[in-house]
């Protein structure tokens, strides 16, 4: 059997670790880009069915594809498989430089900070969007990472870089960050929908945020934004931030009347698959929620409190983490979550925390631990305090062999966590 986890066999040292990793792989399989698009988009002669919505392609003069996010290049290639030369033109920006499309132009941008490459790609996306008329159909790929990859102008580039750097130190939520992003952009917060009007628009949303709030994904380019400049300014004030020039988002309903946004993948998609796999393996399941946004110690306590023999706990979200300013280490949110879980893990328990796109701020997807991990660290001659202060978690778990490697995965539906408590 071919595993998504490249070091599956090295990590699956007992039956319970094997089961835990199989549950993780079920999640990754469920959110695979090709799988979810083929499930949600079916072409039957001239009729395109998209999650229950029906489009007669003979009603449109042109079909365009635009997109942004980590998933966009792969998704664009799948759309070409489905629609072929019915697509007239398109442009997407992701983080892959693979040339996998024949019709749709693909651009490699940068993430998490925007760059000149992002501005150039977004300019092409904006150009195609503006030329669409009421006789055209535009398919928009909206994916995680789109908030930085879709960058409409030089002014937004400069502000976006500053905002990401400054906001990261405040401990504020991704929702607050995206509200601010919407109010420094001409494309986010419904700005793209305004450019696309009056074309018919299908938004294919690959959600990277906790829960199913699609309007937050990529800062909502195809959604009407309810927040105002005043709301954005209040966030800046509450977080002690300044030096940003805010603008209002489109508020006229007509820009959104021809837009149908469809959620094709989210962390709930992954959680459902994880639950099915766990039950198939003979475990009970506690779903702790898709919108975890707690400090890491509080998250660890939540997992311990809900642990029962013969049960698997699953959860999705993004644990709350403030990056220390006095020093820096190599690692990500999921490695750090595993570090915190070591103080709460039970003797008969396995715990995994992983980034669904395979990159937890490094080339590792995340980490798997059990109650022996602390002993392994000690045996390796390492002291936890030497690694925990600066969140230098990657080299710590690299030495103990706890890191999980999948390689880069396009779909990104936030972080996911599993604890398996055996009998």
C-alpha cells in the first residue's frame, strides 16, 4: 500500500501508532484536490453540475478560470481535465512552479508574505476578471494562502508585508487579520466580485480556516464584507498597530447577485473522514470541534479531559501561539502543540498534530508522540527547556524521530489533531 505519509513505516512502531497514522491519512485523502473536485463537479454533455447547482454551458460565450491559494495550480489542472478546451482563458497564482496546465496560465507567488510576483500574477487575474461580461461564466478557485497570494497593487504589497509581520506578534485571531487585509485591498472583501460583475461566477472554496466560514478564506474576494473601515480601525487600535491606510469594501448587493460560492473542502471534510476511519478500526470517537482556537496548554488539557479508553479524540482549528520576540527557533504550530501535549499525555495514548498542507512552517507536516517521548528526549541527552523557550521544536523532534513527513500537499484546511487512547 502506498502511503501519503512518507515515513509511515518508520513511525508506525506499534499497532496503535499505525492506527493513528491511518486516521491521519484518511483525512488527507478526503481533502485531496482531485478527489473533492471530481466529487463536486460533474460535466454531462453541456450541463455542468456543481454541488447541486446546474449550469448549461451553451448559455455562455466564454468560460474563464481565475484562482489564488496553495491549491490553485492543482485545482486548475483538474478543471482543465473536466472542461477541456471549453475554457477560453485563465490565470491562477499558487506556490508551485509546476507547468501542469495547457490553457490556464499558472504563476508561482510567495506565502505567507506577499511579493512583487504576487502583484504581477494578481494583475493578470484582475485583467481577465474585468474583461468578463454578462454573457460569460467565470470559475474562481479560492484557497488557503490566497490572502497573501492575491495582492492587487503595490500599495497593498507594502501594507500587507507590514501587517503580517506586525500582527503576528499580537496574538490576534486570523479573523481579525483577514478583516484588516480586506480593508487594505481592492480585490479582497468582495473586490474581485465587483470586478467580475456582471458575469456569472462560481466560487470553489477550499477552506483553510476553522469551521466553515467561507467568507474568511483568502479574505473573501467573492463575498460581500459586512465589516467597515471603523471595524478595521478598532482592531488596529485594540492590537496597538498603526501606519495603515484603510479603504472601504464594496457594499452594493448587485455585485454579488450572480455569484454562487461553493464549499468544496474544509476541516469538517477531514474530520468526517477521520471519524469514519476510527470507527472502522473499532474505536469510539469524540469530535472536539472544527474551530479550536485555544492556547496550546488549554488545548492539551481539553484532549486529556476528554480521553477515554478505546476512544479517539479528533479536532480541527489553529491553536493559539505567540511567537517569542527575544529569540527564534525552527518549527511550527503543530510541533509546538506536541511539545505542550507531552505534559498531559496518558500512558496508553498516542497524539498527533499536523498541518493539512504537509508543511508546518517547515518541511515536516507535524509530529506524533506518546508517553515515552519525554524519555526519548532525555535518552538523546537533550533538555526540553533548551528547546521550548524559543520554540525550537523541529530539531528537538528530528533527533527523536517524531516528525511526520508527507511532502507538499495542495489542500489546506487548517490544522488537525488526533489522540488515540487504547485499552
